[in-house]
C-alpha cells in the first residue's frame, strides 16, 4: 500500500440543457481534482462517484483500461455522453474486471506497450463505487464517501438521462 494514501478513479456526471456527460479520470487527491475540474467546467456536477484503492498502480491500470475499452464511446478525451448503452457497457466492463473474466484472446490483443492495465486484466478485483460529496466551503472535507452498488450508480445516472 502507498503510505496509507488512497487513490481514486472518479466518475463525474454533469448536465447541460440537452445531454448528460460523464468524465472518467484518476487522482490521488480527489477533493483538489474535483474542485479543479469544476472550475474549468461550465456545467455543474450533478453526481460524483469514485472507486478507491490503496495502490496507485491499480488505479492507473483501472482508469487506462476503462478508457481503452470504452474508447469508441468517447465524446472527447475522458468525456463521454451518458446514455443507457454507455452505462450498460461501463457496468459490464467493471463486472468483467471484478470477476477476472478476460479471455486469453482479449489479453493477447492488448498493445505491446501496455502496463498496469494488463495487470488489472489478469486477476479478480473487488472494485466498488462510492458516492462522493464535495463539502461546501463551510464544511470540513471528511466522511464524504458513501458506498453504493453498481445498480444504484446506474439507477441514479439513468434518472439524470431520463430527466435531461
């Protein structure tokens, strides 16, 4: 474990008048990263979730693997247009990662330059989502993570899409 430090893969959902967008990224300083992204994003964040790990390399591999596997659904870089199809693909991929269900052929098709993402494909994991709430300027930033199921994440994001 990296000096008892937590590392995060985050999923941020924001909405404009016609669409819901999701950003997938990683950070070892979640509060700072979320605030920095919000500063540069013209839309308010409506949902923020994260997956935690004590290992930086694990988070690096998970984030890269998510981007590689979801690349054809990318809107721009790490941003995706949220849709029921995208959410199904995301949850299917996380289930596959957690269960270690990558085939030999899928692993063999990975580029020669891959690193931590290959390690993610090689064995089972127990990645879980947490709802993240950024404290207001008057609150202390503590205990802002609440464990939620994959189904709850999908339900909340589908509600955003439906109400968009």
